[in-house]
């Protein structure tokens, strides 16, 4: 009898455990279940075949959907990360994503998304990482993106965005990495970006931007922690202002293929950790101050395609700097 009572008690414990698991598993917030199933219905087979069941956070013996990360908040599970990249998603940006109000990371890079980013993107108040690079997205960047106050990483490179770079990006106090490379942006780079106290990397290369560096850095104390500044392959004019040396954290300054002119100020050689300085294919003239050749960190000084005096020499062997997502994502 004792053995039977123990077995019955053990069976009861197992049953209770299963019931509790079912209850927990069934508490994914309906809002998120609905949103992910709408996205599932709009995506291609490459994603859908891996999304089994109705609950994106997992249901009973079924695991969470591939690329979906959930966490428990109070009595419910919510979707906090959505990473569906390099699976050839075709079609417009899935607006249902903007109903996932607890998202901290949205990564849809290297797909074939088209059309604009919907203005509803501003609803994702907890978003920290937005990676949409290597798609076919178009139109202007919606100003509502400036409402993502917790955003630290914004990757929009290699799309077909047009219009001006929105000033609203300067409303993102936590932003550290801003990648706008290889689009169709026009106009001037907003000087307001210089007020971003945490911005480490700014890449606006390969666009149709105009203006001068002097205009970009006109705000006193601008870009206090910026390390990498990519302005290459645009239509920038004017010279390199001596005030650029006040950006003492600069490591990479990429000015290649613009229409800049004048002399290179000696003060730039006093930026302590300047490592890569690309001046090639502009209209610079004069000499390169000797201090550059004595700089302890400078590995690359590329000067081809300018009007420097004879005898001015480069430093290092030039190679195009292309940095991947993994260099910056945490």
C-alpha cells in the first residue's frame, strides 16, 4: 500500500507540473501572438516553415519560433526580440511589427523588403537596436523614428532612402551607431547630430550630400565621443576646418571622393588616436605637415587624386574600410 500511495503522489505532482507548464505557456500576450501571426501570414516559406504552432513564444512541447525571443513581464510573456535576416523576405515592411510594443531588438537586414518604413515605427518605445540594412527600402525616413528614445544602434545602410537626413535623429539621446551609408540622401548633414552625447560612429558615405564640414561641426562641443566619421563619396565642398581637431576621440576620418579643397591643418595631427585619415580624390593642395608622419597611431594616410606638392607621400597601404554588423552589435 505504501508503494501505491507514493506512486499516486508522484503521479499527482507530475500532473500538477504539466498543468502549471501549460498555464505558463498559454500566457503569451494576445497582442504579440496576433502580431506575429499576421507577420507569419505575410512572409515567405523560408520563415514560415520554421514557425510551427500558433504561439511565437512556444506552446507546450513546441519551442519558440526561430528568431523570436520572449521574456516574462508580470503574468505574461512578451516578444522582446525579432531577428529574421538573410532569408529573402520579399514585400513591404511588415507593419504588424509595430504592434510588438516590448521589442528591444528588430533585425530584418539582408532581405528584399521594399517601400517605406511606416510612421508607426515610433510606437516601439523600448527599441534599442534597429537593423534594416541591405534591403530595398525606399522613400524618406519617417520623422517618427526620432521618438525611439532608447535606440542605441540604427542601421539603414544599403537601401534606397531619399530626401534629407531627418533632424529628428538628433532626438535620440542614447544613439551610439548611426549607419546611413549607400542611400540617396540629399541636402546637408544636420548639424544637430553633433548634440548626440553618446554617438561613436557616424556613416553617411555614398549619398548625394552637400555642404561643408564647417557647417556640420558648427555647434560648440559637438560630437564629444565620436570615433568614426565617414563622409566619403558625396559632394562636400570647402576645406578641413582646424576646429575638427577639437574632436579628440576621432580614430577614423574618411573624406574620400568629395570636392573638398585647401590645405590640411596641422592640428589634425594632434588628435591623439587618429588611425585612418582618407583624403584621396578631392582637391586638397599644399603640403602634409610633418607631424602626421610622426603620429604614433596613424596607420593610413591616403592622398591620391589631389593637388598636393610633389614629394608628399602617403602612409600605409590603402584598403576600403567596410565594417560589418558584428563589429558593433552587442
